[in-house]
């Protein structure tokens, strides 16, 4: 099983080339060697082609067990760390959605975090009312903007920790994480550090927050599928 995963994780191009080389080598050895050459010099050309195909296979084995094996081993070692921090990104979103549902008295969750559902919930929450977190600096409850900023910072920190390990992270995972990192919700909530709004509720923030939830749900689905592949 470990060998199969090692081969599957290798370059697709390398796997394709060695597969074709093995197939052609087998045809040469078990079929063409049993029949006379079709033209003058055919035998010599056959020897040359056999050497080429055998050289490709030998080069692939060197690549697989000397070069790629270390890359594969390093990636296997770092994957739990990457998975942990990626799951934290999802967990922070789950926490916020749950808190919004409790504060609004609505049955809102990641499973039904549509724009309409989020809007209805946020309509019931005043921006500067107490959010379910106490700020370390003031020892007081954060307001909802401070609450969102707090989780955007924690999310960005977890994303940063994954991106530091970029050589060992899958391209799809990086794409999902960077989409969250660059989402409009994080971008706009950052402005609330220095300005104050007169909104009676948080409904105006629903579209961006809902989009953020969708991105996190996509990440969650990817991580669940990826966990299944790792087993």
C-alpha cells in the first residue's frame, strides 16, 4: 500500500513515460525478438531501443526511490500539521456561525448558511452588542465587529502556518485557503478597527459572511475527502 501511494504521488508524466517504456520493452522482448527483423539493421536498432527503454525504467526507479521517496516521506511527516491548521480554519467559521445562531435565536448552521438564512440571523444582532468572547486587553466582552476581527486574525494565522509549508501542500488546498484569506468578509471587516457605523444590525454583512461560509464549507469537503485518501 505504501509503495502504491508512493507511485501515485510521483509525477504523472514520469509514471506515464515509464509505463509506456515497460510496455514497449515487453513487446520487444516477448514478441519482436521471436520474429525475424523486417529490414536490414533491424536487429541492431532493436538492441538500441531495448537499451533506451531499460534506461528509462532504471532512471525512473532512481527518481522514485532516491529523489521522490524523500519528498514523499517529508510530505507524509508534515501532512498532519497542515491538516490540523486547515481544520482550524474551518473550525473558526463553524464557531462563528454557531455563535450567530445562538445570539439570534435562529437555527442557523454551516449546512444552511445561505445568504437569506445569515441575513435573517444578523438582522437580530446589534453590531456593538456583546459577542461571546472576552478581549484579553480590556477584560470586557468584544462587540461583534471585534469578534469577527478576532477570528479573521486567527484564521489568517492558521493559513499562514500552512502556506509556510507550501512545498508540501496540495495546489487545491492552497487555492481554497488563499480564497478564504482574500475573501471580502475579511477585507471589509478589517476597516471596522478604525471606523464606527450607525447600523442597527449586521444584515449588511450577510452577503460577504455567507460567501466566507461557502468557502469554508468547500475547504471542509476537501479535507474530508483528503483524509479518506490518507487512510
